[in-house]
């Protein structure tokens, strides 16, 4: 009896260790997948505060909460089942789909740069004087989030594609929950920075008041920095997806060229060779992202311009009649 109990306890201990190892593996895989999607996460964090600009302070957090719930619904109820089924039955489609998403990231990054250079974004923002109602804001934000969330989940899935189906599902659920909480928690802190700063600025303590004024003055700079970092990250991540994806699909010259440059930097700089190699890879990926994104922006601009000319011609024709 005692021997049987000891054997049972040994079995339980083995199972517990196996479960703990499995949890560790899932946690590590989820962390790797989340880091791989960092470029999209930063952009998501940078984009969302724009949706509550001009909204009453007491409504900012409730709106962000609604957007976060919509984002989680996107990830868990729509995107996750679709990509899991795809990875199980049509895994060869994942790389092309990932590359399409990478192209979209490159386009988004290049478009942001184009708007910054030309000032078109400022002109568009100036035209939107009256903010829309909350339902419209939330629907628009959730719609945009769907694209970013799809990218996050597909990038994460690509990182854990070799895991078993159940492990993949658990890892992606963990990634979805963690990234949603992280992004919208940070967004809530950002949009309330003004209120916290104003409250602190009114305190009697000179140090506290100075901190409050610093928070108020620092928020625009923080949003600007997030936008720059997000844009750079989108070009880097999008370009890297295209670089690796093209190699996986059998087109090797781009990947091989970058790999040779990376190895040359690594060998030439000794102790800091690893960092130098990573920087070379990152710069090459970002440059590829900028070139591809710039091409898509040029095509889209040409299409919109022709569409505008066609509509203007149609209006003139109607006027003549």
C-alpha cells in the first residue's frame, strides 16, 4: 500500500514537472511571438490615442475600454480560429498571407512618412473639425485594429508554427490577451497623462507641481516619439517579413545579400559584431520596407488621382448636359 502510494506520488510529481515545463515552454513561445510582433504593437499603441482627441476627459477611458473589448473580440473570435484552421489544413498559404500583411505594413509606414513630408496628414486633420459620435469612433478604431490584430496574430503564429495544434492555440490566446492588455493599458495611461499632470500641477508642493507640468508638456512629445518609433518599426517588420518570406518561397538573392552583409559586419567588428550584424539586417529590412511601401503609395496615389480626374470629368459632363 505504502509502495503504491509512493509510486503514485512519483507519477504525480513527474506529471507536475511535465506540466510546469509545458507552461514554461508556452510562456517562452508566447514571449517570442509577442516580441516578433513588436513593430505592429508599437504602431497600435501610437494610433489609438488619436481616436479620443477632442473627446470629453471623462469619456476617454470608457471609449478605450470599448475599443479594447472589440480588439479582443477580433483576435479571439475571428482571427484566431481562421488562422489556426489555415495553419492546420493549408499551411503553405501562411507565408504568402504573411507577406501580404508585410506589404501592408510597408505601405502604412511609407504612407506615414509621405504625409509627414508633404503635410497631407495635417491638412486632412484640419478638415475634420467636428469629432464623430462615440459609436462611430469605436467602430472605426475596431475596424483599423482588425488589420493590425490580424498582423500581430499571423506574425505570432509564424513564430510558433512548429508547435502542436493545442499548444499553438494556447500560445496565441496568451499573446492575444497579453498584447491587448498591454496596448490598451498603455493607451489609457497616455490619454490620462494630461489629467494627472494638471492635477499634480495644482499641488502646493513645488516638486509635485513641476512634475505635473512636465507630464502635460511631455505628452505631445511622447505621442510624437511613439509615432516615429511605430513608423520605423512597421518598415522594419514589414521589410523583414518580405525578406524572409521571399527566401522561403524560393527567391534567394535578397536574403542572401543581406545575410552576407550581416556576416561581414559581424566578422569585421569583433566584440560588437553581433549588434552590428543585427543593425545591418534591421537597416536592410527597413530599406526594403520603405522601397516596397513607397511603390505601393505611388500606385495608390496614382489610382486615387485618376479616380478624382474621372469623377471631375463626369461632373463636368453632367454640367454640360
